[in-house]
């Protein structure tokens, strides 16, 4: 964990406000998270509780009604967000494209991986 970033230079050099610097491949902003869904989603009470969290409990928290999905509410960090995103992609594929018999997102990823090998 580092203090605030003062600047990012060429060559992946990051300078911090405390005067230290270093070379980094990735910057992850872990600023915490507090939902504000109640402020922007009209009629949120159908899907979210008074705390702005999905009414459905983990592991089914990601799927709401009427094509609304909730990614990132599992409280499992980036891995939880990735899992939610995969479930949502698979669900969209099965619901909207199933009639065309296209592969699911998981199957498509497996096919892409086999092309890379």
C-alpha cells in the first residue's frame, strides 16, 4: 500500500506524494466501496434493500429481474466481481442467444484458448 500518486512517468515510473518512486506494471485503486444504487436507480426496492445491496443472497445475488444484473456485490473482491461477470455473461448468452445455439461464454473462452495453444 502506497500513499497518493503525485505523477506517472514514462517507463512505468510512479512518483508518490511522499517523494518515493518505483516502477510498477499495474496500479490497483482500492478505494473501498459503498453502494449508491438508491441514488440513481428508480424503484430500486424491487431488487435492492435499504442498504443498497441486492435482496437475493450470495451466490444468487447477481441476477435480478427484467434483465438487471448486479456485479460486484458478493463482498469477495475482484474474484467475486469476475465470478459475477462470468455468470452474467453465461446467463445473457443462454437467455438471449440460446435459440441460435451459440456456445456459452465459458465454451467460447475454451475455444479461444485452444486456438492459442
